[in-house]
């Protein structure tokens, strides 16, 4: 049975440690429901299997800071200002953007094919900020301490919302992940 823990407002160290390891997958709350977070190709494979999700529906890139967003995605001055306004006002925002060439090369350099599960046919991804403190803390720590990106999808069976309740993630997802942060 998957372990459940309550988020206490601080960085969930156990969730962070799981995502540092190979193939780690956790469920964490956001402002709009629960998500599955992972940080590598093995974890992405687990996420797709748990959700029974079509592989042509990429995950999103969770950015724990504006610096990370700027390091990964191509931003015009207008898009940067748009994201910054949302960051400053603590408003969830995700936009489909092209990768910076150097960042996409880094994504490909892992050599495991994760870019196929993280980008659409145009090679773009959805870059998300201010999605919820519990996950933001982990994403920030992963980027700043480990130099790793964090990827996610909603934690519910494909096509069905979880309505912001941990029970809504479903038994299949609950059994497939290493930790559920409530």
C-alpha cells in the first residue's frame, strides 16, 4: 500500500528524496487538484502507465522559480512580463512554449528519450508556475540542489478529474506511486 503523509507547509523531504532517485513518482496537491510528479524517464513511464494515458499527451514542466522558467523556455519580453505578473500575484499559469535550444539539448542529453514524453509534435512543452506550494517547494529544491527538472500530469485516470480530493486519484494511481502527499 502506498504511503500517505500530510503536507505540513514545509518541503516534504521524503517526496524530494523519492524524486531524486531513479523512477520516483509521487502525488502531491496543487491549487486545482492532485498531480503525479516525477523527474526522469523511468518515472514518466510509470506515470503514463498509472494514468493509462496516451503517449502523445505530454506531461508538463513544473518550474519552481522564474529563473528555472527562464533557463528552460523561450520567452519574449511580453511573455516574461506576463509570467512575472502571475508569479508576483501567486496565480497559477501554464503556457505552451518552445524550449531554449540549450535546455532542449540538456533534455536530450539524458539519452533516455524523455523528451518524447515531455514535448508535443512541435517540440514544445507546457511550462507551469505557481501550481501549489507543496509541489513548488519540491520543484524548486530539485532544480536548485539537484539541477533536475520536474514533470507532471494530473493525478486522475485520463479523462476524469480528481475534484481536488485525494480519493479522486483512483486506486490504480494510488498503487502506482511511491508517496501521496495530502
